[in-house]
C-alpha cells in the first residue's frame, strides 16, 4: 500500500515523500497535539480562524477577513440562524441533481428498484408510457430475466444452506457476483468519439441485449461516457444500467457539494452531526430512496431545533423504520399475530437485519432493534440506566409503527392490528395502553431524561471542542438542554460562549475525519467542483463512504480511528492530486492563493510563506516549514534543472504539501 501511495504522489521522489512523512506528518499525530503556536492568544484573527475551523467545514479564501470584520460573536449568531443567510449559489450547483427534489414515490417511479422490476417482469405491473422511462424499465426487465435464467441453470443449494445464507434485504443490490473479464467491444471507441447528444441517443435506442453488452464493456470509463451530457441524459444513461445508482450518486454528490459550498455552514455541520447520530445505511436496499427525504425533510429542518422534535421525526421516518426493521415488528399478542399466524407483512419476503436471540421474539415477530438503538445510541447512552427488560418493553411500545406500501415509496403509518395491546413499563414508568401515543410518550420521556442530556451534550462537545471534553462544560450544556426543553440552538450557544471552547489548547486540536479533510481541502483551495463523483470515490478510499456506515453507531469523531500511516499517506496523495489538477471533475487555481510580489516571484520560499499564510493563517510549526523548505530545491517544485533559467515554482506542489501537513489535518 505504501508503494501504491508513493506512486500516486507524482512529482516527488519516493524517498523525498517518505522523508517528509517520517519527519513531519506522523510525529505531528503521535499522542496529543503538539505545542500551540506562539501566535495563539485568541486575538480577533485567531478567534476567527478557530471559529471557522469548528463551526464550518473549514475556511474559504477570504473567510478569516470576513469574519473578523463582522465580528466573531456576530458571525456565530448569524450561523445559528441559517434562514437569514442567502444560499442561492449552492442551490444553483444542486439544481442539476433532480433526485434531491423528488419525493420517494417519484424516485421509485423514475428509477425503479428490483421489486418493481420483478413485478413488471411477472406481469403484476405495467410498463410506463413515457419513452425514456419505458426504456429504463425494459432494460431492467431484460437484466432480471437474464439473471433468473442463470439461476435456473445453476445447481440449487440445499434448504438448510439456503436458509443460512439468505440475504436480510431482498431489495439490496443483487448484481454482486464476480464477473468474468469481458472482451473489448469494438463499438466502444466509436461511441466515446460521438458528440454527447448523439452518444446519449445511441445508447437509448439500442436494444436491451446490445446495450447491456456495450455498457458492460465501458466499466472504468464512466467519466468519458457521460462527458458533455446534460444532467437528464446522464441520469438516463446510468439508469439504463442501474437505476438505483442514480439515486445513490445524486444523494452523495449533493451532500459533498452542500458541505463545500453552503454559506449556512453551521447548519451543514449540524445536519451531518445528526445524520451520523441517527445513522442510516445507504446500502440497505430501499434506504437509498428513503435517505433523500430523511436528510432533506427530517434532519435538516430540525438540526438546530428541539431535540424531541428531531427524535420523533426520526422515529417516524421511513429510513429509520426500514433500516432497523421496526416496520416488520409485530406484537406477540396483537390482532395480526393472533389472527394470522403467518402474517404476510404486506407481501414482502424479508427477514430482520439483526433479529434478537430470544426464540420467543423470533416466533412472535417482535423486533428489538429500534428499541435498543433508541436508548443506547439516540438518547440515554450505553450507561444510561436502562435494562434488557426496558428494551423489550420499548419494542412492544413501537409495534405498529410501520410503512405503507414501501415498495412504491410509501411513508409512515400506524397499524393498530400490529400493535401489542396492554400497558408497558419503561424506565419504571407505566405507559398505559394507548396505541400510537404510547410511542410518543416514550419519546417524550427519553428526550427529557438527564442521561439523554448528558449523552447528547457530550457528543456535541466531542464534535466541537475535544475528543475528551471537559466534564464541567458537558454539565453546563446538559443543564441548558434540560432547562431549555432540549433546544439545540441554546445548547450550542452555551458551548460557544464557554471558556473551554476558546481555550488555547483547543486550537487546531481536533483531527479531521476524512469527510472534514476532503471538504476543508476543497474549500481552502477554492476548488470548483463540476463533477463530485470522483471526489466521493476518494472518500470511499479513505474509509468514510458517505452514508456508508453499516452499524447504527455511525462514524467515530475521535482521532484514534483515523490516524495511521496508510490513512495519512492517502490524505497526502489526495491533496497533491487536488492541487495538481489530477482529480477529475475538480479544478483548482493555485495562483489565486497568493498575491502581490509573490505572484511573479521565482523564489519558492516566498511562495511557501505566502501559502502558509493563505491556507493556515501562518500557523505552521517549524518542523513542517523546515521539512517542506528542505525540498524546495527539488526539480518538481523549483521546476529547474542544472543551469535552467529561473521559473515560477510549482505552487500546486507546495499547496498540496501544506494541505497534507499535520497543521491542516487539525481543526
């Protein structure tokens, strides 16, 4: 892996890159943060840098001066009210991503998942009349029939084996078998040489068999295939091969663009925080469709509101109901369980993602996933004082919270026939039999519990202050949480006004997650992202695919998870690829980072000093500065050999090294 990373870092010799990491990067991460720069006295300028590093995904060029002129406190208050901030520029960037404006039913109709295709193939649903949609459906029906034929020809496993290996999610990605190497299709070059409109029309008009063969030969050439097409042409071309991919692609690209370009940065940070706190995995079949509305309609509008409102909205969201299988949960003594022993569950042949070990629960259909994660991860915390009995009782409370026609993208509904009758006892409080209102009562109890206040506030302090936040700060935040009815905005105000938040030893003390690093690099470099897909794939390579955490714990915010030599080499290579123009779909003008005399100087040391100020507000350790300065004579930086005349230095390389430095890795 080390060799691969070194190879990617074009322009530096393998030895020079290794020396750079050994002497500067890794020691900078060992243990706790190194000594605080001497400039840190929390002057207005330093306070602005600190606020931008913590309340945003990183400063853009000019942001420090802007915040200083507004006043740090006034700027923070403005960020706490995102509705007052114009975000028209971001909306323009997101406008080509039609999926982000669709409801779930529209997504299912335009980009059908496997159950819909199966229904059409079996004659239970008809093909759409719209020519483009019809072509997408026809292509998928053809693929479905090819797979079904292949299954019939292959030997069937025995019953016991089939039971043990049956996937838990029937609408998950089905095309996962290893593919044999394909012979090159001679039509590929002809297709790629066509103008975009002709290319899109040719693909659309092909018969399903020819199209399947041709697109199969284009693996690894996605950017070339889609280059120059309109957004709708791109959607159609991808959907002809895999309609689910269109939904997933536009969802993750929208998130990256929002984090990078939104002026409502605190709102973006808090939306990301709650998406991670109330984690839902994109790879679980239908959740790739539900996640769009989950972020847009459930999380984002409540990111700075009342915690109870957010808790109720996530409990009722199709994304959470589907992810933790609560939509399948049936009360052991419910009308459905007593009246129909083999309850059909709306015709979906599904098994819970993680069924309980209790044999009674398996036979009764009671699913404890949501009850457990609600208390352990969403509210009280693992040491919040609940018992296994509480988990079971909460699971009984939430029976009947289900989905209406999920295959068609239907939403939340309460089904009394699935609900467990009778009173329940949760945290020593009696919940009287009251249908759906039982769940609302439990959510109210949990949202106002002192353990919830402490658990949530500790996580917020961990995100904004330190990996091990001061107990006194968490206590004050918890008091605000309880006295202000779980008002998240007020809790943040308490934290941002605290001496702990502004303490000198918090300055650049938090190691960035891969998402924070990638987005802060895009923002700091002033990058223009015209196609976010290649950058999204970089996040996958760094171990943090967007919406890609399968366990409900979400991604860790702590440095220990992300700091190792391989990961840091990957970050350095990303930074060098970004600034050198080798990251497809993204352009960076490195000359915009330095001005005046430095713009035309042939002295690399002047450029280095200017970029240190532009990218890091001058907060560069002597070790990092000396390590980079020692390589300024390298041919790839000085762009000189022997007696060549002096030329402007390779600013892209210098900027990339600074983005990969220990100082930039911290916020």
